[in-house]
């Protein structure tokens, strides 16, 4: 499917291909918006599974890529199974991906190229999600440079790269006895903070992470949706770990949602904007916003405990209850008596415009599952958080929120209404909550500084624009392998013919004299001393003398005494150099610039 505005002026074009899940679509579309704001045309490649809506993005062009995801896998919607099925189908039948990429590489540029006879609309590079290795391989075969967008944190990427080591050293799978054991190779993480999925097969997880690692190492660059204000040390460690791969770009360019606001257009669920009007009626900092992301789920019993814990807290709240939030239930029913208990201070909706909600003055706290997008959005607005991590990178995100940045805490243990009530009051009331709120505001200002024109995130985008869109002579990957980037090779030196002793020989073919070999180079071999007396200190050559090659001076038309060729017109007999007149007296030795000349002392 293609969409877009016809007749638009051809520009350098970027292709973007997000993994079709909400947490991966949002940052990729934010990156696309940021590139478009910098004057670049954008083509979005998308799958039929969780397809985007081109009508919401008239400024972009859309090209559908066949994904090959089986119907039963798509219906289940488990992210790890979808990733593996999609890559397997694309590797088994790459022709569909190749055709879509070839079309996208020229989309929007063919008419203008024909009219202007210059390839301004051609694609410059492809931004892909790190889970789409099959697409990266096809792009490499087409000579299209690829850059990987990591939608998680820098700490998460370090953990993914270290996954084999973590298993070799026994940190994974985690055991009850080592949950709080520090991991020396990945400070400040503990075993309980590491990426691990108890519901997924270990072999599947290992395969997915191996593909992510290969995608990162074989790319032309990596863009991470993070900020130097949040993960400066982690970015520096990553640069050291990936330095051996010759990775030209490793950039912290986030939070991307602050560079481009396109949350409504990229949302797979319809957002209920009535909550904004409801928030307008609440006092500043009084509302707890509770949302557990697009994939996290809970048991029916846990759902009831959450509902009554919010009700018992006594604080106003805005709660997002999306479809499939409760395992085994397509539609979720609130418990009997709940609406009456929270009437006038609680609102429940299916999906929210989260960035706008967190930026609202009425919101004073955020109960989140700890996904990286939600964490960045909370930090970006200075809202303290309660974290209830579920899987993947959410545990390490909660660790940073609580112990590194100090802008919230993790709700551990079983979900029980009394513990939930106490957690909400801990965040929204008292001295501890006020301290978290103050630290969150300080961190928000630091992140905002990175987004200024001279900030690190804007500088990263400048580097991305300069490096990713410069003309490339060769693709970064050849035959599925990264081309080694060696140092610049020295340009071969032009051969200088050796001096030819004796008279010049006529050029029989041209009927003329052959040019003197090396005629313009009279410098003697290195180490050969020039003949002749030295001029006394302060001696000056008389008018008409000029500098000899190599920094010394000689008479016009005069060769060096070591030159084996004869002077012109003397039949092979060396002519005696003219005598130069010295402007002052002096003793022997002379100045070095006069070596090789006969001097006359006044």
C-alpha cells in the first residue's frame, strides 16, 4: 500500500521500518518526524500485522512489506513468536522484501528525477528496528546502508550483548538464592534486574538476542532512544565494547518523543481524549495516572486488587484499562461497587494520550509497568513513578528509577490492595514523595538541556544527519558481512623518472627532442653534500640569484654541482658557475644557503 502527497519536491529520503508493536512503533515514528522536520523526505515500510494508518501521516509515504506471520501467531500476539516468525518468513522468501525495498528506495523520486535529471529523491539509508535482521540483510544486498534504532535503554543493549556471558557465568536463569547478587560486568544491575522471560523458551530468547547483536554489529550506526543526561556512563561503556567492530555511529538521540510529537498518529488503539477535560478540573499535582503499557497483563485476581487498592488510597486517579489487560479476557469488567466507591475522583478509560496526560499540571504521580517509553515520558515531564515491572527490560528500568535516579520506587511482591494503597500514599503524600518529586524535576531539567540547540541529543541528530546522508561509495555490509574499515590508504605516488646522463636523444617517433627526465627536480640525493665553499656569516647573494630547490639559493639557469648532466651549449663539458658577489667580508665556512656557489669576498 502506498500513500502520500504526489508532486512534492524531491529531497534526500530516509526509509524507516519499525517492528509492528506499539512500544517499537512510537520511537521509530518519532525519529521519522524528527528527520522530516530537518528537511528529509520519509518513507515508512510497514507490515500487514499491526498495520499503521497512512491517512494519519500525509507527510510520509508508505510501502507495505509482506511479513509472512501465520494467523495463529498473529492472533496470539506474543512478541517473541512474531519476531521469529517474521524473520523466518522473510529469509525464506526474500523476494517480497527486496521488491518492497527497491520500490521504497525510489518512491517519491522517480518523477522528479526524470524532470530534473538528478537523483535527489533516492533513498539515502534505512532505519530499522534491531529485531529485523532479515530486512537488514536484504538491504545490504541492495547496497542500502542501514542504521539500527534501539528502542530500549543503553543499559538494556549492554545486557543483550552480554547475554551469552551471563549464562556462562551462571547469572541466568536467576535463582532465588542469587536474585540480589550484583553483576560486576553490568553495574549497577543485580541478577533480579537482568533481562529474563520466565514464560519464553530459552532457545527462542537466545536466538532473538543473537539476531539483535548481529544487527547492531553489522549496521552503519546505532541510534539509542536515550539521553546523555540519563545514561552517559552506559553510552561510554557501549562505545568501548563496540569499538572493535568499527561502528561509525553510536548516538544517544533521545528522548525522541521530545523531538517530534506524533503519538496520536502512531497509536494502534484509539485514544480517549475526554480524560484531558477531566484533568482540567483537578487540582495541580493531585492525580495518580496508572497505565501498564500495551502488552503487560495481569491475572483476574490481581486486577481486582489493583482496582480496590486505587479506591482505598483516597487519591484521585486516571486508570487505563485496555483490552486484554486481564489474561484470558478480551473485555475487562470493573468489580461490582467500584464505580460508586470512586465516584467523583476516579476515571477509567481504554487508552490515553499518555504524553499529554503526563505533561498535564494535575498529574502528580505515575504508576507504570516500567517500559522504556513510559519511563522516558515520565522522566521527561518530571513525574515520580511507582514501577511494577513484568518482563524484558522493565526490571532494569525500575532499578534505575529507584536507585540510580531516585525518582520513584518499585512495588515488589504480590499485588494486594493494602500494599497498593500504601504505595500510592507513599508517592503522593509525605516527605519522601516530595523528595522524589523534587529529584524528578531536576532530572527533567537535565534532560531538557540535552534537547537544546547545543545539547547532546541535538548534536547527535546533527551527526546523524551529516553521516547517514552523505554519499556512500560502498555499502557498510558486503555479502552479509561488515566491510572492515581500515585507515585511509595512502595515495600512490607519481613515479618520477630517473635523470638521464649525457646529451639528449631525439624522439624518433615524434621527430623531436625527448623531454629531459626529471628536468624540474634538481635536488641531489639525500645525504649528498653540496660542493663549493661556504659563505661567511651574513653573506648575501647579489641581485638576480634565486632560491635553489630544497631551500637554498642558486643563480638563474645554474645546476647543482652534483648534477651529472652537462650544462647546455658546452658539448658535455661542465660550465663553471658564475661568481656571486658577497655584500660583506668574512672568514671561511659561510652560510648554508650559498653552498655550491663561488663567492667573492669584499
